[in-house]
């Protein structure tokens, strides 16, 4: 399918629908839930009631043959607020993990359970990072052992910085089944609700995204049925055998999931940046010093011009990567990583400039740019730091295994 910057009628309607929800429901609640540092269940339920939060909605966006619907919706939602936005969108990472590694039957069974329904919304969690393996997902220490006598998998280990960790209905966990094979010896498992042995630490207090729940998880002889291995044991055994013979497999579950979600994560960052830019622009038009609006000063006007340019540039990289991924185009130059790298760094730079334009007012909690500034920083860290994105791009363009 050809690439076009003209949105379809469906995409335009989606954008306006999500923007309306962000403006009318999310933004008015943003400050409260940031201060409370609690999961905004009432807002999640409102999203579920209108059909924005749920597997059907996600599947419809995934079904867009241009690949743009999910980034478009994500930008608008995070324009409303990043903490609440991640509380609503966090389950999609677990669903993406199931989709990437599982069979169609497993997707149909488990993905809807990441969301629940409007009367009783649930959450999903994708569990990869560990205390000693953040960006280096090839060094995971969480182990999964197969018990032939019971046809069960037994998981032991620890996961760190898990969005929705411990409060999720469904946990999707990447674990090592053959440590010697590193990333090629990993598999992905679904942990059903109320499975014994899964213990969560208390919620982590964070700089930003405070409405989104983050916690460490501990797995102590967590037993799950053989059917909870995503993709099935026959497929895993064949992949491991090929890896042991020195063959190349198509990559492992964690990285496959991250590759699918990087443009969407970038779109979240763009939403934050755009919100800060728009607020700073409005402020600059009305704030007067020395008898005139501050936007009449070149220093302010040029800063705003740079902010707008960088936001649009980041969005174009995101849309290109999302389109390429949907068309199964090979990322010859790390285009997926480019989009996430650019968007994350733009979000930090733009929100910082917004605070600077507002001056002392921007540093106070009376204005939302302070919260946006705090929220933006994580986008240069999670789902692959900026340094990791540069490493991916450098390896792609050079053909050299740069360390």
C-alpha cells in the first residue's frame, strides 16, 4: 500500500474521538491523579464505557493497513496526560506480546483478559526488564523449567520496573529456558490471574507518569499449564534445536514486541511534546512584559518555531516507521529506533523549553508544563534507552556489530 500523509475519514474520526476524550475526561483529572500517585480506575472505566479501552478497540487500530491508527490515537491520548494515558495504553503492550509470540487461539483467549469489560476493567502487564538486565534483554535471569510429569512450566526470578506489575489480571513474562543460547533461548509465557507464587513489591515512587502503576515482581516456583507457553512447545523445541545447531531464528519475543511498539511509544512522547508546545504558545501570546506579549520577542518566537519543527519531524519519523512495520518493510537503517529516539529526545527538549518560556510560572504546579516536563524524561529511558536506539541505528547503517 502506498504511503500518504492524508488521513482517511476513519483516521480523522479516530483522532477527533480520542482528542475529545482526552480534552473532556483525561485533562481535567490529570493533576489529581498525578498528586495521588494512584491508578485512575474511574478514568479507565470511562474509556472502557465508550469503547476506547478494550481489546476490540486495539484490534481495530492494529487492523489499519496503513499502520497509523495506533500512533494517531496514542498521540491524542497522551496529549491529554501521560500518566493517565499509560494507565489506559499499558495493557496494549501485554496484548502485543501475546500477539507477537502466541497463536491465534492464545490471542483470542488471553488478550481480552488484559482488559476485562466496562463493568469490571482489568489490566495487562508485559514483564521483561530485570535488575541486572534492562536494555540487555539477552541476559535475562528469570528461568522457566518444563515439568514433563505435570505438563507445567515452573518460573523463578525477578522482574523490575513493570508497568501494571502486580495489579494486572494477566502478566506476560519473558523468561530463559536455555541460558546458554541467551536471547535465542528465551520464551514468553502467560501467567493467569491469581497464580500462586507471583508476588509484587510495593508501587515504585517515580519522577513522572505517577498515575501509572510500576512495581517489581518476584516469581517463586510459579507454575503455569503447558498451554501458557506462547506459540506452543513444538514451536519452541524446533526453534531451540535450530539455535543449538548454529542456525538463525527470527528473533526472540521481547525484541519482536518492542519493534512493534516503538513507533507507538514515540507517538506518546510526541503527544506530551505537543501539549507542552501548545500551552507555551498560548501563554506567550497572552503574557506581557515591557508592555507587549512575550511572543513578540525573537528569542521566544524562535524557540516556539524550533519546538513546532521538531515535533512535526518526530511525527513524520513515527508515521514512516509505523507504515513500514505494517507493510513488513525491512528496517534497513533502524527506522523504528529512529522514530523512538527522535520522539523521546524531542519530548524532553520541548517540555524543557516550555517551562523556560513560562519562567517561574512554569516551575510551579499551577501550570501543567511542570508535569509534562517530568513525564517526558522516561521516553529517553524505557523500551530502549536513547543510547540503545543509537546502537541499533549504528549497527544497521554500518553493518558492524558496534558495542
